[in-house]
C-alpha cells in the first residue's frame, strides 16, 4: 500500500496515498476500531451543507477570500453528490463531541481544494470561525431536519393517501367492532381505515412542530457557547446560507450555552418518530390479525401474497410486511431510549454523546421511511375486505344487542345476550324466546346500518 506522510500538532503519521483525509482522520481510524458502524451519510451531507455556508459567511466578513470560499463550496457540493463517500470512514464510537468527524470533513475538503490548486488549511480555513463543539450539534440538527423533511414525511404522506384510497373504495361496508379483543358494536370499514390514516397523519403534525426546534442551530457558539473567534452576526449569515441551500427555516439558537449542551430538540423530534412507530405497530397488528387465517382465523381482510411463508408447510403465506413494520417499530423504540439517555448526559458546556445520538436518530428516520414505503406498496395498496366474512361475523355478534337497550333496558338486553351465548342461538332467537319483541320489531330495531 502506497502511503504519504501527513502531520498535525501531534506529529507525523502515514496515511494511505489514495485517500484524501489527513492526520486526524488517520489517528481516529487507528484508535477507534469499535463496532464498524460508520458515521451516517446524513451527517456527512449535513456537514457539507454547513461547511459551504460557513465558508460563504467567512468570505462575507473577510476571513476567507472568494477563491477560498468557492473551493470549499465546490468540494462540499461534490461530497453531497456522493462522489467521495469512501473518504469518510470514521465510526460512530469515537470522541463524543464528534471532533474527529468534523476534522475528517475539514481534511477532505482541504485536499480536494488542493487538487484544484487552492491551498486550504483544515483548521485555519475550512474550520474558520467554528469549533467541533458547535459544528457537530449543528450538523446533527441539519441532518435530522433533512431526514424528517425528505424521508419520513413524504413516506408517511404516501401511506396516509393509500389508506384514504381504501376508505373511499368501501364507503358503506359495515363490520363488527372489537374492544378488549371482544365483540363490540358495529362500525363502517371505512371508519376503521380512517383511524389508521389518522394514526399516520397525527405524528406527521408532531414532526412538523418538531422541525421548528430542530432548525435552531448551535453554529456561532464555538467552543463553549461564547462565540470566541466567530465574527459578530456570523451565526445569522450561516443560517441564511443554509436556508437558501436547503429550503428549511434554519436560524441561530438564541442561547448557545443551551445549544451546545442540550439535545432536547432531538429528544422531542425523536419522540414524534417513536409516536409514529407506535402507531405503525398498532396498524400492522390490526391488519395481520384481521387477515389471519385463511380458514381458522378472523379472515376479514385479504392481503397480498408476496412470498412462500414456510419451508415445511406448502401453501402457507404469512403477513410478512406487517412483521417487518413491527420489527422496525421495535428498533425505533430502542433508539428512542438511547437518544433519551444520551441527551441526559450534557455536562457543563457540552454534550459528548453526539455521534450515538445522530446514529440512532437517522437510523430511525431511515427505518420508518423504508418500512412505510414497503408496507404501502407490498401490503396496504393490495388490501381488500372479505365482505362475506364481515357480514357473517356482524350478524353473529351478540353486541348488536346494544341497540335494544332504549326499548328493553340494559338488564333485559344483557339477559338476551347471555341467553343467546349460553344456548348457542342467535340474538333474535333469544329475544323472541324471552318475549321481549316480535320478529318484526326485532328486524326494525336491530339495523347495523343505523348503528354506525
């Protein structure tokens, strides 16, 4: 392997010649051979937005020339386009401030600029007016906000539209309701599906509310929140550039001492992701229960048959998309615990659990977006109700007795239901046997379509 010699304040170190990183990246590679999980690509992309914005702001105040700022911007655009993904090898399990990832980005930008004839120092130029202590928290918020805006919300909105289509396809179909896993009063199938739709839409509103907090950035706070070595107004200039590049409403956090040490915005936003995960768990469970069978389960829904379900039982097909969703939901709930613990560990002027927070948040966003897309295309869009089974269960339910209570009273109606269950008869037969109504009165009173 060909090498070149790089140096930093600790001395010289050999770096693979074909790579664009420098000494601090190499030291991290050698010192943190832990786990193998790399810094999420979303963080690198966020840094590439941030570094370009910082360069433009530095040029505006005279700390960089336009040529230097253009060189940084060109490198950042190439990084965002994915041209240099192999140059960001550092793992999550490193310094808790993310300093080494900040320097990894600085070094790669400097090397890419040098290849085009512009000399940049990773610290003096690319990191001008910045500290790892304000850049990594800012990149974390940028990455989280972008993931919510461009991954989670679009996937959720498509899933909600699929449920709306299912509602509209079956507006009048009536089925028996169930509470406590027991028979309850009827409802329309479309009403049940509307509940599933709202289970997706409600967390989306929470995520949009969380975006306001994620868009508050620590940039400009530098090392401990005082803004040492950053020009006055620098934070506002950086955020203006970010708004223009991303279309998101980034703005400076008004209290940098809060911004550097607290991850409350991330906890809040991930709470909305957890709410979405919990709701997806509920939807997937409802669908797989109602599709259970095909002969010995509820059998009220037909779901797509995508692949064989057993290596030993021929013809078996399982609700695999539902299972994938529920597993993703479990992982998101675990990620939420990790983020909560990490956020509680801000000591004095810095939180040093930033990379693990980024890893878990972006993993949750990716999992939920992918799971919703898969669930929609391979399950929800292919759902059809088993109307005959729904009608059979509806007519067989004893909870239709509820509509008798205005005429018979609660206790006599309960007597009818218990008699029918005990004798194995229909509700109508029990009512007639007790002499509470004539057949004609029963038919006029027990009308499921009037109960919904």
